C-alpha cells in the first residue's frame, strides 16, 4: 500500500474530476477522483466525510497492528462483492458511537435492567450475560467478552441521474482471542485465552443478531450487506490478527445461510511458530537477515511480518531499524539491501523492506512478484 501511494505521488496530476450530487436525502456536492492508484484500492469521494463512529476503534482494539488490519482487511473482503471498478468507498455513516457502544455491552438480565433503570428496548448488548454467580474468575471464564468492536464501511455507486447512492455495506466484527479482566477495581489484570473454535462459534452467533438488526435500520435495511469476523491478537502481540470468515446478505435477505472461510494468518519472522509452520520462507529471511548483519556487526534488529492466504505467501514486510549519520550512508546501505532483497528471495515472493533511523523512515524497497527490477525510494 505504501509503495502504491508513493508511486501515485509521482504521477501527473489529472485536471478533470467528476462532480456529482450525493443521493442520501440531502443535496451535497461531492467529487470523484478520476485517477485510481491501483485496481486493489477503492476511490474515495471528496470532501472526506468521517465515519459516525470515528476514533472508537483506537480504544477498543488491543494494538495498532489490529487497528490497521481490521480496516484494510475489511476492504479486501469487500472486493468479493463490491468491485473497486464500480463502487466508491466511504466511512460508515449509519452506525454511530452510541449504537456501537450499546452493542459492545453485555446483555442484561431483567433484574440488572431494573437496577440500572433501563428499558427492555435498551438491552442491546451483544456480549454474554454476567449473572453474578460464582467467583470473579469463574464468571469471566464462563462468560468472556467476545465482541471488542464493530466497524462499518459504506460502498457507493453512481446512478444514471448523476447522483450517488448506497450500494452496499460491509461490517467487521472484531473478536477477542484473550479476555482481560480484574478481580477488583484498579487491581491486577488477569487474562483468559479463548479458543479458536469458541471465537468462531460465538462470533457467528453475534453476526446472526447483527444481520437482523441492520435490516431494521433506516438506510441499510434494503441494501446488500457483508459481515466479516476478525480475530484480534493479544495486547503484547507484534503481528496483527486476521479475518476468519465472512457472509453476504443480498438486499432481500435478513438471515445468514452460509459462511465463507478466510484462511489468512500473519507470522512473525523469526519466531518459533514460523520455524514450525513456514520453515522454507523463514530460511530465505534468515539468510537475508544474516547478510544484513554483516554490514552492521553485532546487530540483530531485522524483523519480518508475513501474511499467508492458505499456503500462499501474500506479502512479506521487513523492517530494518539502523542508526545513520549521513545521507550518503543511507544511500549506500539502501543499495546494499536492495541487492540482498533481489538475491535472497524467490522471484514470486512479494517483499517490502522499510529502512528506518530513530523511528523515522529512511528508505523503501519494494519487490513485486516476478518483477525484473525493484521500486526504491529514499526519503528526503
């Protein structure tokens, strides 16, 4: 993605942009950029309209890796039913912060509703009831918080009368792989790991209720909707979580009939898990890492993040943090690493290498599958 954005910055500016009227009940002028930086990315109308629940994801997910993957992965899943050639992207305009926060609550018993002074129609929590029976540990292990966040994306289409209308909605349900809780206020944090089978089972139950609810919401009750399940990682993870399944409802459907499995997973290079399950690709990486370290003696900071779809390596992102003392050193090291990148990895392997210094990017190297030459950019 970074490479595509950089390349687009070098492209000639197109003079023509297409002006339309948004068809959402109000007449609002919008501009559709004529230029699409990649067939894998959606065009976004301007002026940019923030989502109704903007910012909520930051407090609800465990790591920045999960935040980025939930959003970008949701766009990948959207392409299964909403083509970037036909649809335009907009952040969610239907589910606001209050609605999402209500959905993230626990469901309450009648007694708990009475105690809280709530009406039955306000009992919208999608997480399981805590009936208060047993110890704190027993209750949290019996009824963990499964649903961590709900993200909405909208996809618009242009009509014959030069207006835009909502053509589809994609909803991501972020699910916890670890439930964190305390036994007393401000006390120590405990954790309960949730099995993959339990996450998928409970996530699908939650999705069934979400499917029913969206069909009662004005604006999206009669448009196609995709619902995807995202399994986020633990708080100390250095790789993001992954989507595990999605389902699609046509405009006249309000119940889920089938699910599509998503076989994606991230691996940290190097790691024991990668050593066990992705030995061949890890070997390429370790040889690359060894040669990088020959340039800087006694240095071992090269880290990789590999995304697999089944057994296919979809992307390998490598970060090399180094302390530089001049631009000439940056240029020389970048040339050296570029050669290693082309030499050590098979032609079919997509690789992106980011070289940083003091937390700031110094250079970017991108090797596309089967490309004769890499793309190299040295930041000013």
